[in-house]
């Protein structure tokens, strides 16, 4: 931007912004448009809008009377349309004034709704690949209008001249670019055709391409959108839509959901991904506006939970941003997002009601996505919670099947806790669900909303230990000395030791502990170490009340029966440390440094004892 001559302007007078066009083009190329390739989209868009205006002017003309022709031979790129055209006054007003749109200038809201463009800056994108834009146009509004030529240059200058009508016998506009040497990547013949098909494959006006070789013109959009075609049977339609989705996205959809929102003129398909994706990952969706590709990475057209589908849609009423590469967030987009969410819910409901095999394949791939949806959506919760798979003491099964077997459903707060107790709980007849995975614990607690007769409770150590059989008094007394040495050895880990009898007998010990209890003990220990005096004594007293871990030895296990009979104090201590270490390893929780050291030391001590005994 340059400033006007202040010496020639009286103080306090209004001044006019002066635009540095080269600087503006640089701004567009680096900050508004994602790539120079958008120049062809902008030219196609202007041509489509011109055809729309011509159609409004001549509504009775045949459907194929007006079209768009592209030409690219490596030396020039040309876009010609049979649209409404421009008069000389239009050229001065709209081509030479940055930011003004002929659609906006008409100030007719219902007409504006027919156009793709809304911002009047699209032609500037041509300066991304060329230093000069040549426009030859003739208006269809005035039958005897002359042709008009406009040449705009990247330095901000332009020329306009009127030409005889013979210079362009028919109404319409031709835009010609002479590409710069550094723009060959985007302007060679094959690339122009590829870009035209990329952006314009769903345009409603016929578009053809000529590569200058003298051969026949190639159609850019030979067929209407697949959802706009007629098919002999519903099955043929479903197969065609699935094939289109596979061609667009590169994967074979698990299923294809047809989308149709007549209120906003939206049609398209949602392709269900055949494989699981990380929860929360949002895929880009392919969005067309009035046939023109707007974005391949539009995320906001679907809610966040719908990451198990990818969509391709064409809409009439969605509003693009200034770059026309994403959607403007407004009430219309919000309403579309809600309506499409309802379509996805309806598809899930249909699968649950009438196609269990499809539902099974869907849940196998996307159970985590559905669980995240069910947490926040009561309707989906009611439909799908009984079908969702969970890890339980009966194996991987649905909550519906699990609740039929177990009147009380217990749920752990962590994966680690489930692994600690699964085998023992199963042998004791307890029904436990692993609530450590994302969403699982919350969903299990909502089971009574679906099955009122089901009881759900968190698993706590008291519940588990209550189902372990006590040993007889004589056995308990015989093990007293060993248990005292074991408690002394494990005191450093805030772990008590008890003797019980439980199945399976192959399990020598069970470590009953929780992540919350460990954190509480660690926090209290750290506070006691950092504080001294009276305050440290108070914190020490509080620490004594923190939940303790419990190592429960299994009297039914032969190894434990041998261990509790050990008279040698050091060997008894070492065996207790080894049993604790084995129980910690079975819990699969991260080891603390002291526990790793204990496991190594107890193994070596037992090995040394065995070697001494053999010798």
C-alpha cells in the first residue's frame, strides 16, 4: 500500500487508500489461498456464476445451451464461457475495483444465493501464475453491445477498450493467461485438465477441455453427481455410491449412508471407515458448494464424535470463507451439522434393528467411537450399550450378556486393578468388568438405565477379600511367625500380609492395591520428608491412616504352604519379598525403583540359597 501525496490534500480532508497490487497478490498467495492451483478454480467459478446470471436472464433456453470451454497448450491458459458477459461500464466497475463483486452490486439477495462467489477478489488469484490477465467479454443484457477488452497487469495498471461486436460474435467472456516461467507446474496442459476435474467434477454446467493437439475435446464433468443419477434398483444405487466413495477416498466403505437435506440443498454420502481410527481424530470431508469443490479437508461439517465416517457432499446454502477453501461458521452450518448428526444416528439405529451382522462389523472396528458417542448421547446409549463389547471376567462380551449371568456387576477403576483380581474374582464367582479403558467405567455405571434390574458397583478390596475363604485357626497360628516377618519385610511398601484360601490354587498371592491408594501414600510420604517438627509428626500420623496395600497369600498353593513353614528368618523374609514381587509383576503396573531392586535381590538371594543347599 502506498500513501497519497499529503501536500496535495488539505489538512483534515478525507483520503483514499492506495493499493500496492503486487503486495496484495503476495498476501493472497501466502495467506489467503493454500496453493497457486486455486487460480483455475476461481476462473471456473467466475464462469459458472456468469452462466447462472445468463440462465436467470434467459430461463427458457435449453439446458445445454450454455457451457464452459477450457484450453491449455503450455503457452496459454484460456477459459471461455457463454455467460452473461460484461459491458464496458461493468469492466470498470468490477474488474478494476478490488473487492467489489458484480453479484454484490446487484444487491438482490435471492440472486446472490444462486452464485458461488461473494467476495469479488477471485480474479486476482490469476496473478499467482501470470503477470497479465486478458479478458474479452460481450454482454448478453444488451443485444447490440460491443465487445470489450480488459488487460490487467500485476503492477496494478490496466487498459480497457471497446471492440467491434465481431471480435466476439456471441455473448460471454474469455479469460486468457500467459503463464510465467515459474508457473509451469500449474499451467501445463495435463495439469490444467487434472485441476479442472478436481475442482469441477460435480458442476451442473457442461465443461470441456482442449489441449491444442487438434484432437476431440475432453469432458471435464461427463456425468452428474452419483446421487443425482437414476438406477434400475436400490442395490445398483448402493453399489454405485459405494464405488464413488471408494474412488474419492481410496478405501472400500464398510457401508455408505446417503445424505439429503432438502432445506439447504445438500446431497451426498457418508462412507463408514472399515478400520478403527484413534478417538478424537477428525477427518477432512470433501465439500462442494453448487458443484464447485470447496475443500477436501472440511472438518466442521460433522460433529467431533463422527470420526468413523468421511463425507462428500454438495450443498447450495453453505457459506464459504473469503478464500473459498473452508466453511464459514454460522447458524446454517450449525443446523447442517446437527441434521447430519441425526442421519448418522438413524443409520446406527437401523443397523441395530435390522442388520446385526453389519452392526457387529461396525462395532468391532469402531467400538471406541461409539462408546464416546454413547457417553454424551442418551439415544445412542439406549440403542447400543447392550451391544458394546467390554473386557470382563467372562472374557470379552456384551454388557447385556454379562448382566444376565451376574446379578451384581462390579467394575474396576483401572486396567491394572482388573488384571490383579480377574482370575481370583472369576474363580470366586464375581462378575467384574474392566473399567480402566476410556469411557468404560462411566458406561457400565449407566447400565441400570437400560436394564433396571441390574446392579452396578465399584469393586473395592473389601468386596473381593470377603469372597476369599479364611484358613482354620490352627493353620493361622502356625503361620503367625512367618506372617510377622513378611509384614516387617514389606513395611517399606506400606503393605500388610494376610493368609487366605482361594481359587485358582495356582495363584500363590494376590496384591490388593489401587492407584489412588498408592498416590495417597506417596503424597503423604513426600510431605513428611519435606516437613519437620510438629507438622511432620502430624503428617506422619495422617500417613498411618492412608490406605495400605495387602498381599494375600493363598494357603491352597503348594509354594505358599512351604513358605509359611520356613523357620530361618532371612529365608522367610526373602521368600515374602519374592512373593510380593511376583504379585506386583502379575498386576502389570509400572514398577517403582525400590520394587525393581527388591525383585532382583530376592531372586538372587533365593538362587544363592538353592545353590548352597545343593552343595
